[in-house]
């Protein structure tokens, strides 16, 4: 895989990094789950951070996530994010595996 995706909890930034001069752009898919007042986790938001700035460089997308320790839109406390990197191969897109869940602080 010629791409890396990551999430920086402080600042809520999603990154997409391109590691190959193959001419393909990269992107990072992300999912954000919240915990409701009963303690149940569920998908709240998801999205895509795209980068086409060239090889051996990185782009970022600043997101505004709920903090893990703060009350959220579902009345509970808890927010976590996971990401996976993808390469846009002109219709034949290749993605890695989802990361482990990262608490948003």
C-alpha cells in the first residue's frame, strides 16, 4: 500500500499521506462513533480526507469531533475515531484495514 492514514486526537485532524510517485491520489476514510446515555456506541459521522498533492507528501483535514470526556449530541460521554488509507487507482481503488479505535480528546 502506497498510502498512510492517521488521526491526531488533539485538534481532530485526519491525515492522508502518499508514499509513491505512481500518479495516483490518496485518501483516508474515517468513522466517528459516539456513546449514548445508555453506554451504547453507534456511528455518528463518517467521511473522506482526500489528497492529490503529489508523492512523498501529506495532506490534512481538520474535523470538529466531540471530546471523549465531554457530553455529546446523544447525551452520553464518549467519542472515538478510526481511519483507513486508500489509493485512488482510477476506478480500482485499494484500501488498507481499519485502524484500531482512537479516543478523541
